[in-house]
C-alpha cells in the first residue's frame, strides 16, 4: 500500500476515485471541498476557492478544459490524473512537504526535474543541453532511488528533460509502472514517439508528454532542423488517438513571439489534442550562446498580457515560466517548488542555473536540499518584491552572482565551466529594460487589485 493510501486508507481512495468517475463534472467540486482539510501553505485556500468557482460554471473555459480531460483521455489516464496528480501530488503530498521543510529548515519541492540522459537526436539552436557531455546518464537504479527518496518527502510529481529523455523510454516506462502512485511528465521533441509507445502511455495513464514546438513549421524547423515539425505533428496524432495526456512546450524568443501566442496557434494545438501549454523564454546559457535570441522587454510585456488573455478564453491550461511569478510569489527554483538533477547527477537549483555543491550519486535528496546553494536560495527568496521580476538570472543577475559566489558552487557545465560573472553579464541589459516595464505592470495590474 502506497504512502498516500496509508494517509486516507486504500478503500477511501478507491471510493473517492469511483465517486469522481461516476459523474466527473458534478462531483469534482465535492472532491475539492474534501481537499480543504489538507491545505498547508499560504494562499492555497484562495487558489482552491477560485478553482472551485471555475469548475462549477459550465461556461468557464476551465470547466471546458476539465471536461476535455474526462472525455478525451484514456480511462487509465483519467484515473491516474485523479489519484496521482490531483490527490497524491496536488493535495496530499503538499502537507508532507511543508512538515519536512519546517523540521529541517530547508526547501522541499513539489516536483523534481531529472535528466535521464544528455544524449539527443537533435541539435537545436540555443539549447542549454548542449552545454553538457553527450555521454552522461542517470542509471535506472539511481532514478528509482531519487523517486523513492522523493516520496518520503511527499513528492509525487516527476519531470524529465535532457538531452532527449525518450532515448531512455523503456526505462521511463518501467519507472512509471514501478511508481504507479506518482505522475510523470517528459519534455520531449517527440520524434521518437511511435504507435507502440503511444499505446503503452495510454494504457499506463501516469506518464504525459510536453512536446517542444517553436511555432508552426517555419519557426520550429528554424531551431530544430528541417522535417522536425512534421514528425512532431505525427506524434501528436498518435498520442491523441491513444488518449495520452500531452501538451506543448514553446520557447519564445525574439524571432517567434508574434506567431506562438496567436488564436490560430493555440486553437490549432487544442485541436491536435494538447491539454496544456508551457511557455519558456530563451536564456543564453554557455559561452557561445546566441544572445540575439533574447526577447525585448516589449515582447515579454506582450507575452504577459497575451498568456492571461488566452487563459480566460481557451480550454487549455497555459503558463509562462517567468511571467507567472505573481501567482507563486517569485522564483520557484532552489527546491522551493522544484529542482533539477542533470544527467551527471549534479543537483542544481534550476534547469537554467548550472551551478551546484553536491552530486546525487554521493548524497541523499534531503541532504542536497540543505546544500549551500539551495540554502542561499531559501534565504534570498523571493529575489525581488516585484514578483514579475522573479528570476535571479534573467531579472536579478547581481543576486545570482552573490548566491553562487557565497555558496562556493561549481559550474556543472563540463564543456566550458561558465563563470557566473560571464553568464550574468549577458542578461544585465535585458534585466534593466524589463525592470522598467515590470514596475508599471506590477503597479497597474497586481498591486492595484490587492
């Protein structure tokens, strides 16, 4: 019996799932009422109430999105979405994380991002994975150990990046089978998705994909190589046919902002079967990074407004990793909500912050969370009182320099060992320009509503 089942009892868990499955849209609100007793962190009760209001309104785009989940996904995926994501990860795991965080005075994340391999079958312009050795990988036993230790801390959400994680798809399927109380999500270029793999995911239920796409064919193939877009579209068709939970992951940069947040783009991806969309902005990591891809402050402002419009209009869950800081009180990295373990085993505060003090091969997950750089993150978060400037690299580069230097963290990039001063020098100008606009947005759209 899993840890979560021990908390509420296996029979209670089974009854709760059957109750929801009987009439999902009617009974979902009652499940949320029940979940209130497990709220442990500030503002979660407010978020829960807002969500309840949305799912009780049939005209709400959130209601329509949840309805899509229960009607378009496979039975196994629907069930695992309820038990593993909604109950274990989003409701029951959080109080455990909070209790351990208080006990050890360190951050305990909601999710762990891991790189099973640094190998990739593509060579995308500006990808931070290019800064790692192409031969690194985390063994199956080590991945399994991390997940087991994570569950002891109340962590039931695991994400994969790389490299291309699906180079290891057999191992990832095996891990999802072994840990059938967790939910897994892999960022992927999807070119290795075939019919057999899609069928396995549909039957498994607790393993979804975030598919990298840079816009339509021209924009995607510009960064990822000719023919990539068509292979990605084929993968989406296979996944939708099997009822797999998947969405899009789009990096927005100076040359694609105008095309990746239009009604045409989002409507197209919803029709393809995407249940969520995850926007990231381009970050110039590595000594040879192309800084010309950095968005302008005006383009980032456009994305701020556009993503919020789309959330109110479209039946798809969309988030912006940088511009949504107001909803989570700043930066979520450093174990505050997530951390990153690269394919060499270095435990990093963020997928975009390649500095560490420890390697997971030599230490426990809990000890890694208490390592110097993670404790510096904890002491300094939030990095700015304006949560539209959450990132220590992109928005507060002086802060990242101080954190890395004071913690004596080493560079985890084996290719160039980039000095933190060189890294942050690339973002000084864009941080300065964004600060002007972010202050206006914060006063006009956030502080004014408090």
